[in-house]
DNA sequence: AATTCTTATGTTAACGTTAACAAAATGATA
DNA sequence: TATCATTTTGTTAACGTTAACATAAGAATT
């Protein structure tokens, strides 16, 4: 591997100082046209590529940002990541990918590493409700933007940015929809309580239940980790109940995949024998053969907005803003609504 | 944001030279225990974090690697990416994520950018059969490892590393399986011919066809881009044929999703009315409600091996090796095999 | 032609590390 | 106690840039 040409190499060949070359490279004014041309020719000829690590060192900007997500396996993060990557590139930023695998310790390690690497900012989607790492970053004013999950700490609200959707409303919409269709025993599958998303969606679900005068039954709530396996186990447990639910609300779509697996295995039909509503609207949900009703959020937009906001922060903007997008109920087959309609009517409560 | 402590800060406070501090940080021998302890205490106290960009500049190693993929939307790359990320971290490497969106120009841009950033090596999954960017990297001896897709250029075979599976065999297995089950008109959906994967899998498919004395019909081959939409269009086209195929081989699973969409839309049952075999075994394929028969490859392993090999290359190993893993036929519902079995027999040709 | 203003270029230092070498301090040996 | 070997520490330069300031060369004004 040949050593790439440096500013000084070009300077020597062009009989100018390296500063002049630097000026040309960054096309700053104050260089005679002839000199500029001579230098440019050499730049082309030697295929000069500026050494960004050297530049980073002096300008104290790496044009790198860190993206911390729990696991890339969850398709939800795909679209988010795409929004982040695309938008970052449009700002000439590169993205360093970090997965925490739901491990708070690893999150800390990654943050430390990213700071050592001199990233200009971090987009973090793995925040926990009480998250010391995020708190520390926020307090020192390091540019972070939380996406999807947030920290719930009033002290921090003016020190950290957040972009997400109204999860309470989303949870409420999902449950309300099932309740409207006449379901009264509804199984709820949630992920970790350390995620604000869980708390908020549960809160929404409870609101809807309360409005219908129903209280949350312990047996009908299954807690896990937002991965497919949790959905599978939850569904199996629900089915084994003496009085199983007639509908399931899975707090994310990825777990709903597991629900489908368990139901298919036991010959339980969706939506005839069991209605199902998910959350996030991952690509899978929209497949015709699946038709998972779900609460949709604009994942790409979320990622894109997060990067844009991060850029503002890097440019010095004050922290402490938040953007809450609207969730949307997407009705497909799995909730049974379309079926009810085509059978010429809704459940009793709707008539 | 407070400026982080530097070596010199610590040196000043510890009344030693910064070199001594550097020695302690990198725990090199030749520092008195007492001095070391004094420095260590300060390191802890000030929460000193070495500036990796400064270090990179002098040691000429960034401990960063670039991962270039076509699009993170294709679930195939998820698992691959995970293998890469996990393994990279185990070597204390960070991964810079780059998506080409199937654009060769963008691939070039990314490579250039990564080199400017001083990555130690690149893992590239977006190679085209004739790929000038890869060729250039290979010729200058830059550490690259190709995964999944390769360049087909005899001049380069001793200059570039490749890790993939035997796609010819995979294609052959898929088609042979369908042929064995009695199918004689088989629609084939392929992605871009610029990908070696396409050429190889097609080659395998043809071999199987030839063995059965069948020639490839133009109408039964649909070319696209390995994304879902292609599968959808292809299936619709096949169905509109005066004499539609009885089976479809989709060269990847992601397109098979589109096939399902089209078939479901038109009320064509899988596998009763149309058998279907995919390739890659993405998570979706294994869902019980889907049961997509497919050719499996160990995606995580591929990624992991690629990183390990890249590390060897960075340490100076000679280029020019390749690893070809074995594909595996995964029989699920969509190919109709299990159905045939349960009906007490196979298609005529198998009896 | 001398003076001022402007434009073009150069010199030097800095960024935070590591590396090569030099020097000082310590311990062992005579 | 002087000498040498060894251990510990320090000095300086380098990595490839940009930034601040200084200087030189031209052009414009008197």
C-alpha cells in the first residue's frame, strides 16, 4: 500500500508553502488564479485525499456521529437507521454503528468509545428511563439526541433533546380499537419496563381500559424484551389460561411475529379466533399474507429529524427540545375489523 | 461542554513528562511503581480518555473499519451486519456504516471517504462483477474483504479476499428440488446481472434444468433488483402468462416477500397452486405462518469471518484467499414438499 | 517616485498523541 | 568511593492538517 500524497508533497512540487495548498483545498480566497490552477493540477495528478483524522485533530470536528441502537435485529431500527444514515450523509457526516444488545453497561462502553473517537454527537435509541450514561452526557452538554426511548427525569428535560411519537396515545388507540370491536379480555405483551416506550404505551392502554371500566388483569400482561421470543412465549401463556383473551395487543410488531408463530402452531386463527394489534408498522406487517393491524410511526422521518437536530446541537443550539409525532392506527386483517365489516356488521358494542 | 483532560494535563499535575504518562496509559514497562500509581490516580480522578484521533494520526491505525452494503433495508444484510459489528468490537474496532443504494458511483464515494477517514480496512458486500473501485483497492493492496458478492476478474483473484457461499450449488439445489417434485415450468426471479450472486445462482439453476432436459424460457425469467417490488412484479407477470409456471424460484427471500404479496392478492395459494423457493433464509422465511422453503446461508458467520480475515489483512497477510461455505436446502411449506408427503406421496417423477 | 492599500504567499505554532533518543537517577560491582 | 550497568524519566520531533500572524509583492493613489 503506497503512502498517499500529503499537503506538503503537493506544496513541494508546486513550489509553494503547504498553507497555500491548504487554502486551495478548502477553497479559501486569496490565492492567485495561476497558483490555484497549478496546485489543482497536482491535486488531480497525485489524487490527493485530505487526511481527515489530521484535520479533525485541529478543527476539533470529526464529522462523525455515533448511532447507538439496542439491536440491529429488530427491523424497527432498520428504517430508523436508514433515515439516520441518509441524512447524515447529506451533511457529509459518517455514522458509527453501535449495538448495545440491551445491555446498559455496553451502552456506557460505546459512549465512552465514541467520545474517545471524537464523534461530534450521538443519536441514541437505547435510553432507559433512568440512564446514568445519558444523564452524564446531557449534563456536560454533549450533543445527544434521544430517539424513540427517552429518559424520564425532570432535571434533565431542559438538557436533552428527544424525538419520538406520542406513545401514550398510540397505546390508547390500539386498545381502544380492540375494545370498540367488543373485546373485553385483551392480552398485552410488553417489553422491558426500563424503556419509556413500554411505560407510555401501557399507560395509554390502561387509559382506554379504564374508560371501558375494565381493570388490568395480571394474567393478561406478559413482560419480556421486545424480541420475537417474548411474543411467542406470551401467546402460549395466554392460550393456556383457563379463560384466554380474545385479543392481543403486542407493544411492538417484532414480538407480534412470535405471537403469530405460537398461534399458527396451535391452530388458532387470526383474526377469527384471536385478534391482534401490534406497534411500529415494520415492513413485515404490511405484507398481504400477514396483514398485521398496528400503530404506525414514521421511522425514517424520526431518524432524519434526529440527525437534523443533532446538527443544530453541534452548531451550538441549546438543548432541551422535544418533538412528538403523531401515531396512526393502521387497520389490516389481524384486528378483525375488515372481517367484521365484510360480514355485515361490527361487534355488539359498535352497533 | 468541558474540554477533556489530556496527557499533558495529567503530566503537569503529576510532575512528570507527558511521555511518562503515555507510557502508563499504554502500560509499557519502565515506570516506577510509585510514579505509575500517582499517575493512575490522576487518570481516574480526571476521567482521562485518550484522544483516539490524535493516536490514529501517529500510529497510522484508526481501529475503524468501513462496512459497505447496498441497502440496510434488505434483511439479509441485518444478520451479516450483526456478525460484522459483534466481531469488530471483539477486536476493539468500530464500524462505519455505508449504504450504496445499489449505486456504483456512491460506492466509489464511500470508499474515498472511508480512506480519507483512515479506516484500516473495508468490508464490502456491494461488489459488482466488474467493479473498478474494488479493482483499484485490490491493486494498491488496501485491505478489503468481499462478502457475498465478488468481482469476476482473473487478474484480481490473487489480490482480493472473498467470503461467500457456493451459489452455483445453491441455485442448483433449489431448482433440482422443484424439478424433483415434478415441476416443469418454473419461473425464476433474479436481481441485477451485475451481481456475481445472480450469475452464479442462475448458472446453478440452468445446470439443474439441463440435467432434466429443459431449456430456459425467456418468459420464465424476470430480472430486477433483489428488492420486494421485483418479486411482486415478477409474480404478477408470471400469472398473466397464457401458460403460467407451477413453481417460482426467487433468487432471494426478500423478493419472495413480493411474490407472496402478488399471489395473495390474486388468491393463488402457496404451495397448492404455486410452489415457491427462495434464497438466504432471512428471519421472515422461518415464521410458521410463512414457511418459505429456501437455500440457507450462514449470514452471521459470513460477517464474522470477514472481519477476522480483515484483521489478518491489516496485520499484513497476503491477499488472494477465498472461503466458500456450503449452502443448505431448508424445506418448509412453500415448496409443497411437506404437503406432498402428508398426502401420502410425491409428484409422479419422484415415485 | 514615494506612499498606502490590497492581494498573495510564507512562517510558525498548535492539535494530542507516540517514538526515538538522550539524560538522569538508582543500584550493583569492584 | 568510583565505575559501570540498569532502570527510570525527560526532550524533541513527528503525524498531516488548520489558524494566526508576518511578510512580500502588486496595484492604486498621491
